[in-house]
């Protein structure tokens, strides 16, 4: 058990723990904050995967924008914030069952897969993932089209969100 | 910019001008004509640059300016289109651009730009003049053309077609330009579509030229199937020509001869040679700039230009050559005879055009390549000059008509004129120069040199018949030209209108002067070396330059006195008689030469009417319409109706309603309804439930797959 | 050295948690939270496959980026919907938002 | 390799020698040394922060025509220490009904969000915590954490003023992150890297000459990010008493306060790094790393000075105006500038330097001018909508 594995396990446990809190805590603001810590854990996981760019974007986009947005939403829909009644709907057990079975199924499938135990090859020296990513995102040979489509999607979402949430009065 | 690029660009401005005027500026007259004239100027400048650069090139014939691009993929290879400027092209481009420019300029004045709109002018009719109030008393002035912008649009399109035809390096684009011009001539001749005569003339011109074009298209197709290319320089390669000449085709013609003949028929239609000449005189219905455009600068020249282009092909087959020569000579003579008896100033010019074209064709027929080109160009200049001059005359007369207000005086009838010399001096002098050039007045005029060269070649190549015919035609030419001048300008005014005729604005006279300049000087570039006294004073530049186009440079024929004396004789004699006979003829009655057969143009229209038009009408109206259509086909069709109806009702009552509607239609609806009623409970409207259903399905399917070992 | 399986199982677990949240929370916002968890799990997988596959091929990271964009869009629109529903029906409980049924 | 050329390296080697001498495994030794380095940096920053309190108070005093702290120690230099002692010995209250954990985490996060920024600040050639090749994004990320801390503070202290203040502040920060990120991309375009070290090294000409407008926009966005005047609606005393940190007292408040000051100073530093060549000053940095550090601190001070200048000169802007200004003016302007810069960069690639510089400069000027014209006309229309068109009063002739 090398140091990296220890680090990974710590991170994974932290992430899963806070993820569990996200779906179980009664106080929604806490849930959102737990989500933040989950996202942090995921970001660390990215860094463990040498995907520093993803990690930072994770922090910027998720924590800087999405989590904040959640907190806003929770506070704007104040009525259910302080938790009258249960936070779980009445057939939550079935949901839990399904979740567990899904996990079991996935685990089972993974068991059957051979490439599972493969370990990462060292990143070649002088290979800058960020530069590569940037060039591929905007090179017509690679992913410029999905990139543009994503941008269009974002604009559409922006307009739609403003329109939907706009208080027509 | 490389010359090739420039050549590519030459046809562009008129095309753009066309679209600009049609789409945008057609509301504003000033804008429209500035766009049109601007385009003409641009093309003219470009052409001049190209021309000058062409002069700079040694052996332009061997390596001309040419560039081409792939256009249509034809199987493995490409159909190439491109531009080509060789000596011939350069020379033609030179006069074409100038004349087109002149005509644009002239049209501004001709359509009375700047004058008030007419009192009761309607679109499709010539302007009738406008009344204006000037210090007290009213009087009529010419009124501006109602469809001014449209005219410039058509003109621009026409110019585009011509430029395309001249610069194109292959038969295909050449034919495209050719057809564009055909369309435009139709539009322009029928420009005043309010006049029935104009309508008919337009249709006549279109139809007649179309006959020729069909044959030409056949020729092109034949050529393509025979050689697999339409590019001139590839066709005119030695081996290609040899192959074409050696392979025989129908009726004893060689393939080359056949193709050349078919293409030549196209020319016959386009430049109004003998059997298909009838449309051209009627084309006078169009506005005068159109006449000049069609009859001097572009279309008819285009016809001849096409034959000249095809000369290497043509010259392969003596049979074809002789046919060409015969048709040319005959046309020359017979058109001249008609011209003698016409009274309409423009019709005279029209027939003289036909006859002059005949000269060129005949020249080609006898193998006088350079002479043909030379005459083509000189003729373009002085004929444009003459037409514009006549237009100017008519304009002046119209002014007189407006003044007197007597509208049943025909301003185009020469017997209504006379004595205009003093009223319209510029027009008179330029017209005189043009007329002398036309009739080949010795030494100074361009016409003399080109015609003389034709005579010389015809004589030297031993086509005596052609030579005599042409000589006679030339005599008649001089004769009717002088007749025209005498009746129009000399003597005393025969009508009050003629007294009140007045000189036309500078936009109309300036082109006259410029063209007159060329009509005189252009002849001097082609003086044969062996000519007595003058020969060799100026080098025979034209011969050298244009001769370079052909593979083997044609050597100048050796000098002989016979043709020279002949041309001198016919020219001077004709002029003298023309003046002598008509110096005091004042009405058609006194005109001895007004014999019916000539006045009625040898009854050609009537013959064609009897031979083709009447049968066609009968076939269309009686046979096809009454018998075939109404009788046979309609009968059959009408019988269909009831049968179908009966069938339909049977099907409806016994199949459609019971089986389809009741059973399938309603039945399926009922079943669906029933199921829906049972299943709707599933739709709880709660998103989480839906997700659960989906997941359960997913898990179940996965489990099944795994259970049957289909997975993992 | 961490084998690939750890990441995948980690992601699977996170995914299942998110799924549980989506399936069983009453509050619509909480459901969206669960969706976020699931998306993150997916992203972990993508990054892991990138790292453990051919590093030169950036497909994994690019997908992850696209997923970020989609997540942002989804959250903004989703929360906007929640808010407008709250305005109109004064509730954010998913079970009570069931107009779309028979 | 003498001590003066690269003190940290020498010190690190020395320590490594010592630790390994104690029989510590090398990895552990390196980790420990790194940890010590971080500790050193942070403590230096803290001291600097304390000094900043004094600077701030002196400067504001001068701006407001006062003397400022001048009792405790020479020129009141000891004043901040006195303040700190006061803050520490103050009672540390936690309002009832507050969310304890969150309430206590918030100030730390706030301080942390500032401190982590210094990991990427290049103090001298080859002397920076970690040369992230995504430094620009890193700055934004830390800003995100700051945002988080503020909303946590605002929400957890169970006070509507705090909550409203937090909302405003967060709204402003989230909005102004957009033009800020855009402006961060402009030096990235020039330098071809997002790493702070690389950007500094690439600045043979200061980027402020290439993108003056960019520098200005970045400054504005930074000030809004800091939530200082004129963008300090979040703590508008007049209506919100003190905004999100209203309930905080003692050292927790102190952390917010110090965090803000240090944040301002840090952004001054980043401003100088991105647009004024960081530690570079006519080759001075090559002479000795200490000089380089002096240079960058000086530049950062200048930036900080400008931020203070703005703060104590301009009036407070209404929150909706602030957001409208960002979304309707600053962000489009930023995007335009970014696009234009990228375009010019592509167009002018390989042209002589003077042409490159002048082209960039001119494009900036043009964009700025056009933007101002548009803004002026729009605002004129708005004004007329409110107070009607100007009446021209005729002079009365007697």
C-alpha cells in the first residue's frame, strides 16, 4: 500500500462520506455545503489523475457557480428549507434498493471486465495536457464542433433560465 | 494584375451593371445610366489595357494570353472553360469595346435624358414628347423614355454577352454569349412592345436566328463527339485538324467540312445571310442604338467573328468553302439590290449591312482571312457611325415633328427630309464620312482599303464569279449610299418638319465624331506593301498582327491593277450616279428604281409566310388543336370521368366504409382507448416514479441478459 | 500505484448515492443535488479512462469538459424551473408537482 | 551557488542535510521542508497584512485630511499590533440560532481563499510556490472559495442583514468573475501560457502597453471582487450595518478584515504580474532575487495604492446598477476586447514589434472609445426617459 493509494483512499472516503451526507441531511443548506465538500473531493481525485485543469475547472464551475446557485435556490424556496415533514418521500426504501442494486450491478459488470487491474503509464515528459486539451478543443480536426455546440447550449440555458425564472409581474 | 486575370474580368462590369440596374437602381434614371456607362467604361479600359499589352507581345499568335479552369466533370476528364486573346481576339476586342462604349454614351442622349416626362407617354411606346411652359407660350419638347433604366439594363446584358463571346476560348462559352445576345436582341427589338410591328419583329428575329442556332448547336455537338474538346487551341492543333479533314461524313463532306457548315449556318442566322436574312430589316423597329448595337458592333459581327474563328476548320473543305463564298457573294449582291429601293433611312442601312456582311463571308469563302477581319472591323466602325448618324437624323426630324405637331409624318422616311446639311452640320459631315467609307471612297476612307483587299484576294485566288458579283454589289453600295445622302442631306427641305429639324446634343454627336475618326484612320493600318505610291509608307501592321493568329502565316497576295481599278471605278461611279440620279428627285413617284420586286425585297417575307408560317399555323390550329386535342384526346379523357366515378363509389360502399373504417379504423381506436383506460394509472405524473420504472426495467433487462450469459 | 478499478468503483458508489438522492428526496432542489453527484461520478470515470488509457488522446478530458457545460446548463434551467414552480404553486416538493397525469 | 543568488534553495538544501542527518526518510524531509516553506510564506504575509492595516489607515487619513494613527509608536507604526491585541482579547460571540460549524468555518475559508493565491505568485525568477500552468484559472478558483466563505458567513449567522449582504456580495462576485476571467485570458494570449511565471517571463514589454483597456477592466473587476468601494454595496453601512460579517466579532471579524486587506494587496500584486511585468524591472531581477522581491512588492503596493485611491474617492453604486454595469457593459466589452486581441494577435503575428505594440494599443483605444460613446448615448437616452429632454431656456430680452 503505497502513499498514493493511502491518499486516494482518504480522498475517496471523504468524498463518499460527504456525498452520503448530501443525500441524507435534512437541512438543505447543509446538503448544499456537503455537496461542496464532495466536489472538492472529486477535484482532488482529478489531481490524483493528473488532470489539474479538470480539477481547477471543477472548483471554478461547480463550487464557484453551481454550488452557490444551489444555495441561492434553497434560500429562495424558503418554505421547505426548515424541514417540516420528512425529507424522504414515502418509497425511499425502494429508491435505496434500486441504488444498491445499481451499484451491485455495476460492480458485477466491472468484475467481469479484464482491463480493470491495469495501472496508469507514466505521462511522457514534455507532454502538457492543458495545451493539448486546448488545441484539441478548438482544432477543427478534433472537438471544435462539440465545443461550439456546448457553448450554444449554455447560451440557450442562460436565456431559458432567465425567461423561466423571470417574475412576470 | 496579370493580363489573364484582366481578361477574365472584362465581361464582369456589364453583367454587374445589369443586375444592379434591374435589382436596385431601376427607380433612378441618372443612377441607372451612370451605372451602365460606368460599366461600359470599365470594360473599355480593361479591353484597351489588354489590347495594348497584346500589341507588346511578339508572336502573340504562338503564345496568346490564355487561361482556363475546369468547369464540368465529364467522366474522367473535365470540360474546360477559359479566356483566350490572340491577335484576332485583340483586334475584335478593340473595336467591340469602343463601339459598345460609344453606343452606351449615345443612348443617354437618344432617350432624351434630362427632358421632362411625356404628357401621355406609356411604357412600351416611344416617347411622344412633352409640353412645357416657357415664358408665356407652350411648346412641345422631346420627352424622356419611360423605360429608360430597363433599356440600359438590356444594353448592359447585351454587352456582357458580346464580351463573353469575344474573350471565350471555347465554343461552349462562346455559344453561351451568342445565346445571351440572341435573347437581348429579342428584348431590345421588342423594346417598344406597345407597337405591334415591334412585337412581330422581335419574334421574327428570335425565331429566325434560333433556326441558325439549332444548327450551330448541332455543329458543336458533332465537333465535341468527333474531337472530345471544344477549346479552339486544341481543335486547331495540326493532328486534330488532319484527323477531322481525313474522316468523311455525309454527302461527301469531310467531318471538318460538315461541322464548319453547321456552324456556318448558325452564322447565317446570326448575321443575316441569304436565306435567313429576313429578320434584320424588321429589327429596325428597335431604338436606334439597338440597331447600331445589333447591326454594327455586336451580333452580326459576332456571326462573322464565329466563322472567322472557325476558319482553320472551314478552310479544310473546298466544298464548304465554295458554299460559303457563294452565299456571301449572293447575299452581298441581292441585299444591295433591295437597299436601292428602300425609303426608310434605317432600312437602307440594314440592307447595306447584310450586303457588307456578305462581303466578309465571301472573303472568307475565297480564303481571304485577313481581308475578312479587316473589313469586319472597318465596317463595324463606319456602320455604327452610319446608324448612329441616322439615329441622330431621325432624332432631329422628331424634333421637327414635335415642333409642327403633325404626327403622321414619318421621321424615318428619306423623302420627308432633304437639306438637313445646314440644320445638322456635325451629323451631316460624320454621316458623309461614314457613307464614303461604306462605299469605299478611294484612299482616305477605311472602307476602301478593306474592300480593296477583298477584291484583290478574290481576284488573286481566281474566284472570278465571286469577284464580279462583289464588284457589282460594291457599285450598288456606292449608289444607294449616295442616294441616301442626297435624299437626306442635300437639296432643299421637302417638309416643314425637315426645316425645323435641329442638331442633337453632344452625347449623340460626340460618338459620331469619334467613330468618324476611326472610320477614316482605321483603314491606314492595313495598306498592302505592293500598293503603288502609298504601299510601304506605313507598314501593313494589320496583316502582320492578325495574320499571326493562323498556324501558317498567310502571305499577302501580289499586287494587280485589275481589282484596284475595279474598286476605284465602282466606288466613284456609284457615288456619281447616286448623286446624279437623285439630285432633284422629290417624291417616291419620281424614283425610277422603285420597281415592286425590289421595294418588296424580292417577296421574301411573303414566300416564307406561304411556305412556313401558314402551314405551321394550320398545323397548330386546325390539325393539332381542333382534331387531335379537342377531338381525340379530350374525348378519351372525358370518357375516363364516369368510369372512375362508378368504380370509386363501388369501392367506397363495399370496401372502404365497412372494412377499413368500421373494422380497422374504429376497431383499433377502441382497442387503444381500452388499453389507455387500463394503463393510465401508471402515469402518476411524478418524475421520480418514472425514473424508478425506467431503472427497474433497466435492472431487469440487465439481469436477464446476465442470466442468459449474453453479457459479461 | 492505484489500479483503475478503484476509481471505477469509487465512481460507481458516488453514482449510486446520487441515484438514491434523486429517487428518494422530496425536495426538488435536493433531487438536482443528486443529479450533480451522478454527473460527477461520470466525470471521474471519464478522467480515469483518459489517464489509464492513451494519455495522448484527450477524448476523456474533452468529454469531461462538455459534461461540465451540460451540468451548468442543467442546473441553471432546473433551478429556474424549481423557482418558477415555487412561485406558482408555492411548493418544491416533487410529489406535489404532479399535474401532468391523467 | 552562493546564498545571495538563491537563498531558498540554499536554505532548503541545508535543511535537507540536517533532517536526513537525523535519519529522516528523504520524502518525509522534503514534505516537511515544503511545509516549512509554506509556513514561512504565510507568516511573512501575515506580518505584511498587519503592516497593511497601518498603511490603509494612514492613507485613508491622508485622503480625508486627517493625521491617522500617530500615537502608538513612531508614526503609529505599532497601532495595528494594538488593534490585534484588542481583537484577540475581545469576547468571541456566536449568535444563538446561528449554524455553529458553518459560522466558524467561514472566516477561515475567507482567509484561506486569499492565502492560497500566493502559491502561484512568482516572487522572483524560479521563486514561486508552484508554477501551475493554469495559474489564471487558479485565481478564479480561489475567488470561488471566497464567494463560498461569504455566503456561508451570511447564511450561518442567522441575520437578515448578513444574509442580504452576503447575497449582494455573492451576486457581485459571481458576476464580476466573468470579465475578470476574460481579462486573465488576455495576458494568456500574449504569453501563450496561463502560468504566472511564464507570463512574467514573457513580458519583455509590459502588457499594459499591449492591453491598457484590459488592465483597466481587470482592475475594475478586481475591485468588485474585493467588494470595496465603489462596489461595497454588500456592506452598505447605511442600510446593512456591515453586511455579511455583521455578527462576527473579535478575531473572526479580524480575519475577514485582514483577509480583505490582504486580498486587495494580492490583487494589486496580480495586477502588476499580469500587466506590469511582475518582478521584472529593467533586468534588476537578474541581479539578485531579493531585489526582484522588492520590485514586485513595490509594484503590488502601487496597485494596492490605486485600489485604495479608488475606494476613498468614489461613491457607492447601487446594487442593480452594479450588476447592470457588469452584464450590460463590462462583460460585453471584455468579450469584445478578448476577441479583438485574439484577432489582432493572429493578424499581427510575425510583424515587427513596434507594429505589433501599436496595433494592439490602437485596437484597445478604439474599442474603449466606441464603448464609451455607446454608453454615453444610452445613458443620455435613459436620463431623458427619466427627466424628459433638456429644455433650452430662452434668454429674456429687456
